[in-house]
């Protein structure tokens, strides 16, 4: 049988690698969290 490599994610990603996508998402989520903390959490 021919083993096919499991394809993760979608081809619509703007990032080159999954690691960059994960780090970008983490930074974006942290920016949103800090924005909510400082703007609404007063």
C-alpha cells in the first residue's frame, strides 16, 4: 500500500509553516487579552 502523508491545516494559510502560524496565533491572542484587560478591566 502507498502511504500518504497526513496533510494538516488548509492551503489557505498565509504562513509558511505550522510553527509560524501557531506563534502568530499566540501573539494575536495575547494582544487581544491584554487589550481587553487594559481597556475594559479598569
